C-alpha cells in the first residue's frame, strides 16, 4: 500500500480528531443583577465577567453595592432578578457545590471569640468535610504561613483586628478553593501583615486561583489587580484591565473620583 497517496484508503480505522476543548467557564458571570431594599436599588442591572486566574478589583464608594454584590455571590442574599454563575455553576440552584469551591474573607470577620485560632481552623475543616488528620496538618502549616505559630492556642477574642483578618484568610485557604471573595481584607491590618497577605494572594493567583477583591485603598488595587470594575449607585461605570487604565492620562484615584461623581472642595474653611 502506498501511504503517500492520500486518495488510497487506509486498511485500518482512524479516529476522528478530537474537537478543541471548550474554554473553562469564567470564575464569575453575572447578568442584569438587581437587588432592592424597599424601593432603593442597592445593585441595579449589574453585568460583569471575571476571568479565571484573575486578580480582580471591585471598587466603589461607600454604599455603592459592593458588599451586597458579594452577599449575592455567596448565596446569603437573594437577588430580585438576574443570573449568577460561579465557576460554571448556577446560584442558587447549585449553591452548596459553589460554596465548597470558594473561600470567603468578609469585611466583618465573623469568627467565634470563644474558640482558639486552631480550634476555629479545625471547625472550618469539619464544615468542608476534610479528614481530621488533613485539617490538623493544614492548620499547622497555614498558621505558620501567616506567622501565627504562637497565636493558635489563644482565644480569638484576644486577637487584634489584624490577627482576626489573618486567621479568617487562613481558614478561607484550608479547603484549597478555586475562587476567593474578599471584602476589605486589609482593613485594620498593619504594614507587615498586609505585605504578608498580599504576597500569599499573588502566589495563589500565579497558581491559577481567582481573587475577587474589594478595597478602598486604591494604591493596593493598582499594585495587585489585573482588572478593575467600579460601581456607583449600584451601576457598573468602569470595567477594564489595569494595563489599559495605567495607559490613560489619569491615575486610578483620579479616574475613580471622576466616575463616581466626587469633586474637590470648592473653598477652604477660614478657621482651618
């Protein structure tokens, strides 16, 4: 048989070429999301896509709808309308499976003050169904990573705000989630702790995790994030890559103040 002749049939079956794999679903996809409190729209028609492996900054002034959005992504607040998909799964229909794959650091660290840091970590491991031996080992490693080796046996009620943030982030890492939702994770954290937490988050993103971060510290967002969205009065007003935003004529702070309607004081008080 002449294999160089393309018209001569082969004497054996040939498997068809496999189709190219579909790209993975985005980490977060929301469409026309709305949440009302009485007649006020806290989130008003939000449509947003967060790619996987992205460090995503979600910004806005106080009361813009950031925390409300995170609560809906977590399934603890029900939208009035709109669609939410997390890691290709629908919220709330697949909410239990979604919660197994995400880590949360809320603005108010809802920890148990009468547990030690180690007890809280082990309690978190049980919630996620991790084997006791694995939970114990990961707890030891994470407390070391967050420089809390000597703090694990202290009651959480004795922790500073920065230490509470560290243990909350450590607990969020325990089950190796693919997506992290972080609401003001650096608030109240000293410079050493903040640097440590930033380095850990950047390392997670380099390994394929997705970070969805809210912060009022725009310098932190500009330094860490690949992409930024800004909401104001519950509406999306900016959604762009940091590279594009850095290439513009304004700093992130100047652009933020302009799009959310901030203005400089028109006059100074004489007595100041």
